[in-house]
C-alpha cells in the first residue's frame, strides 16, 4: 500500500510558493506581528504601574485607619512604599491630623507614566490616578 502524503499547511504553502507572492505576504505578516509585540511591550508597564498605584493607596489608607490620623505614621509608610515599589506619586489627603472613630478619610495618588514610542521620538505621558477611602479605628478624647 502506498502511504498518503500530508499536505503542507498554509504557511508552508506560502513559503514554498515559487512565484514570490507568498514571500511578500509572509514578510508583511511577520512585520505586523512584530509591531503588535513592540506596542504591547510599551503599554504593559502602564498596567503594572496602575496595579502598584492601587496597592500603594490601599496600604496608605490602611495605615491612616489603624493609626487614626494622617501624620508621621502615614508619611513614614509613604516613604517605605516609595522604596519598595520605585514609584513616588503625589499624595492628596481629604483631611490631615487626628481622625475621630468612624470618620472617613480619602487618599488620592497621581503618578505620570511616559510611554514614548518609536525609540524616544514621541512622548505620550499618561497620568494614573488611584483613590482609596477608609474609616478611622481610633477614638480620640
């Protein structure tokens, strides 16, 4: 018995085409795939920075909840988080000083990320904002 020969797949067929049309199609396809990969490598760090910024805000608000105030404790926590994450966002608090039991406090962080494309020819700054709200757990007399 004679064995059946497997037909080459579509990409192999394009590469094996002797007219040259398939080669142009493959080159264009490879170029398009490379452009998509290059763009994703520039955009993915923005998503990572946003996740870090959200966690940063959650950690800061938790410190304010536990200590019952916005002051030295939250500033120390901010500095430790800056060292750990490599981010140094601008911080805005809804109030400062002592926060009475069950009173809300909000922190807003803003951080700018630049996704310059095409080897630094174009600059596209993106401002990331993260907000967190919590309630004080301390009763002040």
